[in-house]
C-alpha cells in the first residue's frame, strides 16, 4: 500500500509529511536505549496482573519510574485511586500531547489483552518525545495519563466525567493484536447494565397465589430480549446472562438478577437500542407483579478514528520503521481488521482528536485467551510495542511542531463530531 498517497488524500499538501530523519533517528535511538528498562517494567506488570480499580502495584511501578525520569506525577486523579497523570515540558507554550497507558488485567487469565504492552508502548512514546523535546528545544507539554479499569468498569468514562483530557490537544494510545498491525482500531459502542427484580416470596405449593415470581420476571425479560434480536441491525447485538433466580424450587423467588450488554456501531445507535430495551424490563415486572431496578454501567463510546493522525502513523511505520506492508492492515479494505469489541478509548476520542493504533504480537489466538496472555509476555511482543511507540512518538512530535498538521486533525475531528450531533 502506498502510505504517501493516503497521506496526501487525507491531509492535503498543507499538512505534508515533513518531520526530518534527524528526529526519527534520535527518537528511535532514545527508545532503544531504554528498551532493557522498559522490558523490566513490562514483565513486572505481566507477572503481577491486577484487576480493575486494584492496580496498585502497576500504578506505583509506572509513576515511580516516570518520576525518576524527571516527570511531574500526580496519582489518584480524576476520581480513581489507581489513575495517574504525568507531565513533562522543556519550554512553555505550545500544544499538549497526551498518551494513555492501561495496566489492568482480566480475572484468571491475567494480561490476556496485553495491557502490560500498552503501558510499555506508552512509556516508549514518552521517552521518545521527552528526549526530542530536550534535544531540539520543542515547546509544549507532554502528558501520560494512566487509565485503570478498561476491561470492565469504564475507567476512562469515569475520568472523563471528572475532567481528564480537557487541556489536551491530541490523545493517542495503542493496543496489541494477534497477527496484524494497523493505524486504527474499529470498535462498537457498548453499554452494559444489571437488572434486579423484586417480587414476593411464598410457599410454591401451598400458596403460590400469594407470591410475585421474580424468576418469571427475569425469564420474561430474557425472552423479550431474544424476540427483539430479530428486529435489530446486523451491526447491533444483545447479550444476556441470569445471575440469580431463586434458591429453592418450593419457594416462589422474591429476587432475581441478570447482567446484560448492548453493542451498536456508534454511541447514537446504542442509545436508540437502549430505549428499545428498557420497556421490556418494565413490562416483565408489570406482568409478574414485581418491580425492577436497572443499573447502567459506563458507556463505552465507539472510537472516532482521525485519519490525519492515522495516515501519519502509517507513514512512519512503513517509511521510517521498516515494517512489512503485507502485515499492515487498512481497516477500510480488510475485513479481518473489523472489530466486534469495545474500548473506553472511544470516550477520549469524543473529547479530543485521537487514534488507537494496533500492533501485532504473533499470538495464536484472539485477545482474552490464554494463548494471547502468553504472547503478551514475549520478547517479540515487547519489540513490536516499542516499534509502535516510536511511530506514535513521531506523530506526537509532529503535533507539537507542525501547525498545519495539527489543524488538519482538529478540523477532521470537528467534522466527525458534527456528524454525530456532538457540536
């Protein structure tokens, strides 16, 4: 694929690809020099997986290392005790370039989504940009934000609601994938919720007429969702599990609970799907004489990819960092790059222009599997995390130095937000 032609199509000649080889060589060498230390941090996180909102070791490890490198660090920021924000600058003024780090793991299978690698790649970008800022006297502010609870919990949703990313101009992060790399991640909007039905217990044999069956209520809601599925778009999905629906067969259950998930192609669509789902639960409650409570989790918005940023990343990967074009996927033309999952980075992309790039780690299975977890600890995965970190660093330097490029990314984002009814 021809990276320069895609760049010119997306950005035009006014946002030309003009960062010098001097910058690229310097950034690559700075990151390579830090590789041994970054590998140590990588394996510390990989060997000590921590679940959502409990990432104390990873947070301490990352923040102490950043402080040792001269960054100003604050922890417990934006409403989460294991979140952090680190800042670095040499000269005042200029733009603010942000990279996100993730470091939470999954129950039982640890870093089977490779968040240890996300943290590593983000630190690599931080090393590269900070070194260049010092070497070339680049104005602006460099920010790394540590974002807990991506797997579940919606850490970035919480942090955004508490003011994170407000003063940032561009936000970038990256994510490992089994067998391909890309300049962008395609996701769906996702909204999970719990339903709790409250009925009235009674003796199932002697006086069932005195009861209100919460098991019937949740089964009715479950079946109502199943009937709705034939009327939703192919880009939409509904998943349901019943967590509790009674304890003894001879007792009318007075309580039931289920966990449910909605996905759609974007945030507007998932909100419309939500509006169709809610009446099913209230109807099930009314039909069985029960009451229902719905508890909505964090909304994971779809990732709004910024092609000005994505194409610049592609240029660096293919033209400066010797990545094999055959392994670099364009999601617009390659179906295998289409994603059915969700990421709370989408919430960031609705706040600021950004991209979530992807890098291959040669895993033999998809994320959230034991095979992916093993690959996430490999030397090969570490090397590719650094390569992605280098490309992301170069995009960040371009944001800091190139007014026209930044303005192209900003204009594209404003147009994307307008199309989604957010402006």
